[in-house]
C-alpha cells in the first residue's frame, strides 16, 4: 500500500452564461494537479485562467475559514506564458497541468463574454 498523497479525480460543472470559479484545490502535500476541461453549448465565449492563493483556509470541518486572496497565475500555452486561455465554439476541450507552484491552493476562473453552455472540469493531483 502506497503512502503517497493522491487527490482522486472529481468532477464539477460550471454554467458558462456567467463568470464563475471552481472550488479551490488545496495543494498541500501535492506536487502536481491537473484540470481536464470540456464544454458544450450555444456559442459560449470567454476566458479560462488559473488562480492561486496562499491565504485560503479551511476549518477542521472542511468549511471555508478564509475565502483567500486570489491572483492570476501565468500558464504555459505552447511555450509562451499567458494569463488566460480563450474559450469558444459550441464544443471543445482542454487541459491545465499545474506542475510548478508553491501556492497553497489553486482554482480555475471562467470569465464569460457571450453565449451559454456547460463546462465540465475534472481535477486530479498527486505527488511526483
């Protein structure tokens, strides 16, 4: 039996008609986390960004004790650092691979600019 920390995959859905973020993923004990993203809808357009926080906190019961201060983290897109990725089209998919951050927690932020749809995000994590 392994004693390595693992964040088992879990999935959440976002309404693409408005700006919304995923639940925070606490990175303590993890060296890698990833987000698999898929969307469908009627011409949804917007951007997706990675946010990080060092002061987000949960109480002993797993409830949010401090909502945290969230900052946009640069992401590597085809060899270039960017602050967000454009989302468009009636359907699509993507992948965010977070492999090098010292942040305590991260989450994704979808900023809507038009259309409607549903985005499904599956997050997983592990120790390298």
